[in-house]
C-alpha cells in the first residue's frame, strides 16, 4: 500500500496550510504571460503592505510599464483583481499566507 502525503513541506515535513476556494480561484485566473499570482502579489504589496510603487516596479521589472499601471488600476486581469479584493474583505489572513513567504 502506498501512503501519499499531500500538503506537507518536503524539507521540514511540516503540514502546509490549506488554501481556500477563493485562494485557488485567485491563483488560477491567468491572463497571457503574467500569472494571477503575480497580479495578486503586486496588488498585495500596494494595497496591504503599502509599499511604494517604485519599489514594487523594481521587484517586478519584467512587467512592462503599461501592464503594471493596468494592474494597479484593476484593468489588466479583472478576474484576479476581483478575487484579490474579495479575499481582502473576507479572508485577509489567506492573503497573508499566499504572499508573505514570497515578499520576505
């Protein structure tokens, strides 16, 4: 019998946090070459961490200026933006789980 362990970190062996349906929806709302996770992280840094736009642009230097502005105006990937703001209202702790390890 094979015992598969899911949602466990390989190195530490600790159980990984479970993601909500909204989190999965946010992460799967991809448009073009930029993932919804990247869109969500830009919005997270801007709206939650209140990081200056200049610093966020340095971190995401691969995103063209026009696309970056569209993300901040919620025009680039409206589905991902909607999911982000829905999570910000109802599940802010899940946003922390999704993006805190990436922003350190």
